C-alpha cells in the first residue's frame, strides 16, 4: 500500500512492540521514496518464547502516478524466496535449510470512497 495508510502501526499493534526505532524509522518517516524491497529482522520475546520476525518493507509502493507495474519488485522478491527454498530442499544435504519464504502478505488499499 501507499505511504500513510497505517502499515507500520498495524504491525506494531499486532506484535505489541515498536518494530521501528529511532535508528530505523518507519517507512513514512523516511525521505527516500523508492519501490525497493527492504528486509529487517526483529526478535520478539513473549512468555519465554522467542520468535524471529522478518519484516519485508516496500517504501513508496503505490505512491507513483502510474502504478501499473509497481507490484513487480514484490512479486520478484516472493518468487525468488520460494525458488531459493525449493533449491535448498532438492539438495542432498538439507541440514541447514532456513525457511525465508513469504508466509503472509498484507496489501493496503486507500479508503478513497470511490467504488
């Protein structure tokens, strides 16, 4: 979704933490507006359970006047992660096979009021 729709706020609310610190501000606080896939890992601890959450961010996605092909970098990223996992799974030695596939993708649509 485009900037300012509350993507970072939703993620922070879901995991009851501030995933974006002063060192790593949220996408809407950054100056650059590119459609480039950025990946960051956050360690979340709750009830003695540790979870490494990987947030894949696409700042500026959908902000252009013509958004007809703006989704292509996201599709390429998802396909490359699935392909990497498939290649690792087809090897003879599969001991260290991290699962870096995209398991959930949220797409935000601006409430413009137009049908």
